[in-house]
C-alpha cells in the first residue's frame, strides 16, 4: 500500500539535497583553475631520475622543435601545452620523467625571463620579459608592428641612427612619465627585420614600454619587452643579433624523434 509513496519520497529527497548543495563560488573556481594552470606551467625535473642520470639540462618541445635550457623550475615556465600535441612524434622514451632529453616537456610557449634573471651579465638582461612561442600560422604581431613602422616612415619625420635604425614618432616629456608613440625598425643580417613598437601594441600607453616580435625560424616566434628608461632603442637594436644567436643556441638541431606522429600511428592502426 505504500509503494506509491516511495517515488514521491525519492523526488522530495533529491530536491531537498539539491537545495542544500551550495553553488560553487565563481571566485573559488577561478582560484582553483589558476592554481591548476600554475602547476601545469611548471616542470619539476630531477635529472638524477633521467636515463643515465641526465645532463643537468631541461628539454622542452615547442611542437617538434626541442629547446635545451639549464634546469630550473619556475612559475609560468611554460604556457599551455601545444594544442596540436596529438599530432607530434612520440618521444624516444615516453616513460622517462617529463623534461628529460628522452621525453621533452610539451609546451606552447617557453618563458625565459626568470632564467635570464639568474645571470646579471646575460645578453638579454636589459629585457623586462622574453619568451619563445610555437606557431603554425602567420607571424601576426610581427606583421602588425612592421605595418605600423612602414606607415609611420611614409608620413612622419623620422631619424636614422648610425647603426641603421630608423626611429619614427616622438616621446612627449614634461610629465611624470613620458607618453606618445614611437616605432623603430632596422634590418638584421640573415634574419627578419627588427621592429619595436613603443607606447602601443604592448598593453601600455607609455612610450618607454616597447615590444618586439619576429619569427626567428620555422614555427618559432620570439617576443620580448623592454623599457627605454633601462635601455635605448639604439642599444637594443645593437644587442638583438646576439639575442638571436643565444636563442638559436638553445635549439636542439635534428632532435631524434623516433617515428611518425601519434595521430599517424593511430590512423595506420585503424586501417
């Protein structure tokens, strides 16, 4: 006789439990996601756990481009894992700890600022930030900066320094901080043109804050920031070739990926 009560009781119980469940605070969810992203951005490598004891270096794969840097762990060392990771070759030893030579850590971006900060006399020490990015598309921000420079050079009064750097725009003095807009560009032998956008395109309205973008090699974009209060446009232009040499020296040429990508292996099995 009580069979008809059971379904109603269960519905009431479920509704009561649902009402008692406190909705998640958006700030708690944001904090949890931030902490998770922070943990994912770090690579904690104990070289002693690498096959053969490792070589004391940290290996990071931007797509199939592998970079080798001194081993260090820092928040924000790498950006989100490369979105096309499933298309990449399998590492030589997938079971080795991530970051070993035999199992490079996968990343979309490798932030090098804290590594540079460990050496006050580093060639990139004048920079506020520097990172290298994996990109399979156009070097969009490089094109934006170059377009701004070409337009400014065509319509503004520009000056060219003895080193070949052309600077267009002005710094407006007299305030607590200099304002205005400047763009500077010059050719670098054997590589993409160097263009710095100052006072725009870098998230700042201050003309002393400058951003440089360029594609250094296939699939590898470089972005760095500097401030004209610490280093002049002319000096930064002069330092850039050495920075390019340093970044190229971090690349492991012809990394021995052992076989076809994981997606190709999967498709071949499906056949």
